[in-house]
C-alpha cells in the first residue's frame, strides 16, 4: 500500500488493476497448453483419440486467435474440450497482474507466471525499438493501423553482472519457458485488442514490433527463446523481421544464432569502445573480449537491407567522451560489420553509481558517429515516470511491498 500512495502522490504513476492471484491461473505448467509446439499438440490430440488436425486447431486457437479458455475454442467438439479438461489441460497463459501507465503512453506490466513470480513487459505505442525515432517519421495517427513495440523478458532476473543494470541486482532466479516468453506478447496484444495479420480481421492489421530487451539474457536461455520466437512467427503471425533480440554478447549463443534458418534481427549491447572500459561495466568481457564478439558476429549473414545494431548505453564520463566516440568509429569501421548504433541514455536509479550524460554530450556523440557515416540513433528513455529501465519496475515494486 505504501507503494501505491507514494507513487500516486507523485502524480505520475497510475496503477489501474490487479488480476487474480497465481493459484487461479489454472493447473501447473506441466499441463499448460500455451507454449506447446504444433507437434506436441498433435500428439495430445492423437493420445486422446482425435485426428492429428485437432492439434492444428488448438495451435491456431492458442496463438492466432489468442483464446483465453478451452471453452473459447469453439472449433473443437465439446467432447474433446471436456476430454482435454479431464486430462488436466488448460491454456494457462501468463497474465498481466499489475499495470502502470506513463504520461507518454508507455505501459509497463508485471506479468505473473504460474509459480507466482513476475517479469516485466512493456508496451510502447508509436515508439519503435527497432526503427528508431527519426528513421521513420511517418505519423501513424493518419494511418488505419497502429504501430507499437512490445519489450519482452526472457528470464526472471539475469546472471550477467552488468554494473549499470537493475536486473543484474536480482541475480538469476530462473529461465522463462517458451510459453512464458510468447505469453507476455499475447497478454499484451489481448489487452490492446491488437489485430495481427488477417486472422482477427481484414484490411490493415496493426504493425507490432517485438524487442527481446526486457529482463534477462535471451542467449543464456537460448532454446526456450528460439522456441518462443518460432511460436510468435508461426503461431501469432508476427514477421521475424519485426523482432529484435538483444544480447550482452554470449559468443556460443551468437554462433548458434548464426546457424538458424529463420531468426529475428540481432542487437548487441556493446556499451564501450574497448575491452578495458567494457570489462569495468560488463565483467562478461573477460570471458568474451570484443575481438571474439566481432568474430562471432561476422558469421551472422545479413539480408540485403539488414544491419546489426550495437546498443551503447551512455554513462557520464565513463564511455561518453569524444575520444570514446572516435574509438567506437574505428572499432566499427575496422570490424567491417554492417552496423548501426543505438545510443541509450542511461536510466538512473537507486544503488547504481553512474550518472546520466548531458544532452549536449549525447548529441555530440551521435554527431561524431554520423560524421563517420555510421547510422546512429538516440533512444530516448520511454516512460521515465514509471521506472522504465530494464528491471527497475520490478525492483521498485518489490522493495516497497
Ligand atoms: N540482456 C540483454 C537484453 C536485456 S538488457 C542485453 O543486455 O542486451 C536491454 C538493454 O538495456 C541493453 O542494451 C542494456 O545495456 C540496457 N540497459 C540496462 N540497464 C539500463 C539502464 N539502467 N539504463 C539504460 N539502459 C540500460
Ligand atoms: Fe543482464 Fe542485459 Fe542487464 Fe546485462 S544489461 S545484467 S545482460 S539484463
């Protein structure tokens, strides 16, 4: 309660609902249909004496129509729905437990999992995590569809100890399952009544981008992450080219990623122009120095218009000086990688001993990259009034409970 009062008194945070507690979320994850692949669903149909195509019907209902209960899957005969229920199956998709709305339209959710744990998911209308402001200035207000980006978590907490990150402070609690990763997306799509493709309507379906940049390191949870990606492409219907996964630079993960026949776009949290600085803010650099990272990235073959994204969180005095920009230019040019840079203004918070760079420094850093013909965009922090940095909302809520 203290939390609610303190924040609403500040006048900029509105908590507008509380959903059911975890015990009402249906049976445990072992019988959760949500998250299963088409093969698994086909097997369940066959095991219950139904033709395999019933598996496809469940698949479509779970991911394309985003049904929220077995009763809502009207394509299935009543007797089969009853048999599924009797066998202990339920949809059991993750649900939004708490929502926080920012003045700039950003909405941030704590999504509750079957074990009662929560992760953060963010809805950013208009704002676009992959195309960046300035790159596509068209106003969606004049269009018959909506644009939005959803930021998705891959783990509860994170084992990578980046010094500037709130999620790092939690350590790793556990990996998310494929259903828990994809389920964050469907929960948010349902909340906003989004139409993807033509399954839920004709005409101009909404343009949704996904960024896997929430809590956690996706490449530490590689298989579940890629399974979720495939469910989102084949099931939910979001094109692979509209998704971007961000990694802190887990080299074996990048190597596996390079071999995938279908994959999202790739962003790498570089955050420093050399190993010395990077090691200080991202100790994982000791394991995989920048040269090894670059080598692994070279094996990722890019489609004709695709670029890698280097994310670079600007930390005052640490990595935001002109000499750092120049070093970054040499690093990128020297690597031969086709890359753009997303400059992220560090989002401050308690317990973290860094400072935000000044707007002039940020502008000068961007100008230096652009002068060298490296595309560079400034990612303005969204929803600052609702603790928009990775992991910040969850920590704030938990520490005030
Ligand atoms: N673990 C992955 C994806 C999640 S973090 C990764 O590190 O890439 C997503 C992005 O948020 C990363 O680029 C990270 O550097 C950045 N980030 C983390 N804490 C931040 C903060 N306090 N302010 C701004 N950006 C932050
Ligand atoms: Fe983990 Fe990414 Fe945070 Fe680093 S920045 S601790 S990899 S979530």
